[in-house]
C-alpha cells in the first residue's frame, strides 16, 4: 500500500542490512500469549524458555533469565500492540523450582 512517506509492507518482507537486525518472532509463542491474554489466564512455558541454575554462576544465571524474559516480553508486547481489545502490561514470574516462566497480562 502506497503512503506519501513510503510503501507499507508486511513484517515478513523486511530485509535487514549488514548493520541491522530484524526482530524474529515465534508464531507458537505469539498464539499462546494471545490465547491466555484474551482469557485472563497465564501460561507456564516449556522448552527453550526454561532457565535453571544447574551449576551456572550467579551472573550467567541472571543474564540468561534476563535474555529469555526480554524475548518473552517482546512477544507479549507485540500481541498487545496488534490487538486493540488488549490493554495492560506483560507480567512474568519465574517458577522457583522448575525455572519455567509464567506469563500473564497485568491490567493497567
């Protein structure tokens, strides 16, 4: 679609230059977050989203949780931005035993 300032394209059509990166999104995570945000529930994530201490240094453990959390929030914020009926903030709590992130939409 042509606009006075440029051409509107689908996000999947973006091409990153050699110095920049395009955000990548996991469709399954987006779908899961949308479902729980709309139903006022939470999701406890598995797989690559689990962060356990497992002999890691404190700094490594904290950095891994921060990186995974930022990725989850990026996905949650996209879901919120793309759905006018959703308002609030991504809430992320870590299960103290399993290391699973538990994600919900906190109403603001």
